[in-house]
C-alpha cells in the first residue's frame, strides 16, 4: 500500500550528493530545459497582440495547449516509469519545442499557433517527471530532496537568463528574435543530456523501487491506489485551484501594462520573468532547509497564501514598477512549490514503483488549473477589465488555503521527523 503522510516524516540525515559529471550535466540540463519546458511563455501574449490578436483568443489558444499537456502528463509519467530511454525522451521534448518555435515564427494563423502550443505542451508534460525520474535514478531517495533544490535553482537561473536575453533580443531585433534563442536553448539542452552517462541512471530507483527489497520480486502498485491516497488527492486539489488563479497572472499583467503604454513589450515582459525567477533561485536553495526545520505543510501554506496578495496588488497597481511586488510574490509561491511538491510526492510514493506516475497525477491537477487559467483570465480581462480579472484570479487561492488548513490534521503528520 502507498505509504501515508503519517509515515512520510522528514529525514534529518538526508545525504548531500557530491557534484560529479552526471550531476553537473543534470544541473546544466535543468538550466537549458527551463526555456524548453515553457516555450516562449509570457512572450506569446505580447507577440500575438502585436499581430492583431485579442486577449480572449490568446487565452483560449494557450488553454488549448494547457489541456493537451494535462491529458498527456499521466501517460508520460507511466512511460517514464517503464522506459530505460529517459535521455532519448528529453531529446524528443527539446525537438518538440524547437519545432513549435519555428512554426510560430513562420505563421501566426490560428491553426499554426494552436499546433505550436500543442507541441510545446506535450514537451512540457514529460519534462517534469523526466527531471524527477533522472534525478532519483542518479542520487536515489536519500539525496533527492537536496538535488531537487539544486535542480530548481539552476532551472530558475535558466529562466531568468533566458528572459533577460529574450528581452534584450526583442528590444534590439524585434520579438521574432526570441524564437531563435528558444531554438538555441533546445540544442544546448540536447547536448547537456548527452553528457549524462547512461550507466549513472538506475532506472529501478528512478521509479521508486530503491532500497533493500528485491527488485525482481517487487511489483509496482496499480493506478487505482492513487484514488485511495487521501493526502495526495488533497495536495492535488489545492494545487489545481492555486494554478487556476496563478497561471494567467504573469502573461496578463504583462499585457495590461503594455496595453496601457507603460512598457516596451519585450523588455517589460522579460522583467516580469526575471524578477520572479531571481527570487525563485534564492527560495529554491533555502526551501529544503526550511522544509527540514518546519515541514512540508507550512511551506505549502505559505506558497498558497502568496497568491491572494499578488492578485490584490496586480489589480490595484497596473504600473511599470508594479512588476516588483507582483513577481516577488510569484517567486515566493512558485519557488517553494517547485521544491516542496516533487520532494513530498517522491517521499510519499517511495517503494511503490509509481513515483513518476504520481508526479504526473499531481502535475495533471496543476495542469487542469493552469490550462483553464489563461482562457478565464483573458475573457475576464476583456469583459470586466484587467483589475477585476486580477482580483478574481487571486481569490481562487482562498479555496486552496481553506482546504489545506481544514485538512491540517491529515497532512501535518508529514512535518514530524521520525524519532
């Protein structure tokens, strides 16, 4: 049976993996995969705006990609659990994003933009479980929490550098130059994954069959186990509502400021990403130490609480300087989750042989919220205006807070270290 949160206490004696060739290549891979996972991300909104698109259709086409990614996440996790060709899947994901960028550059028609978003979404669906699986296969369970913090710090650094370069290139050469950078990051990601020695990945450990149990006799648990795992379902529902409000905030705030004539499209959008990612780097490096001292429950509670304040500030101050408080709060909320969520899921499902499917289940819940958020935010902004859209989006996190606090008796047991 999948272990419960009551037995998933924080291990105070976590191993700190020593940096070797495989781990250095993994860090570099996370750096370049940041852009591969997100595609051109928040730049898509202002890019399509410049080509005559309205906020409603922009949100709809972004949601189409999000829904496709959501539907593909659990199958992707199952494939990653079973395959020994994880490096090849990373290459396929990078090629999907490269193709999506070239498609967008060639045409901005509705069918082409939709196909490009589907390709980006399919790539993004596999990258999260892939990075978790490869990391677990290299460092095993004891080193996972520390290494996932490193991974996320490098990933956020890649997002920040990519956003900065995108803003500069867009300012100097136009928004089309951003797509060339995306292609370059994809090629560098392919080079980085090839630097990871295949023999360094234990594919049984990568799926959670690590430890003293004989791998040949251990059977992976059935998918129906997840439906009976109450703490995992609580986590998934809370994340779903959080991302329903959070996912649209960044592109929508960029469009709000740019449409008001208070910022250069490329440079301002780059700034929104860079501020958040700079905060996330610091938060990622501190998150696991904070988790060991305070526990997962309080860390995720803080992350959920950041969104209502973010929505309030975004709706009240649509100004160039507003990017600082709005995106600092994004960095705190998303930065804590980027480390705490995969770490908690891996610990809960250790020994089941289904860790990457479990990551997929949680990512699917996140994807449901994230895929609906752009369409919801876009149409709210078009019908009610940007301030009302931000206020309403921020309110969805109140549902996450209520459920998380109401379920404290179930989930707080994860905060207690074993004797």
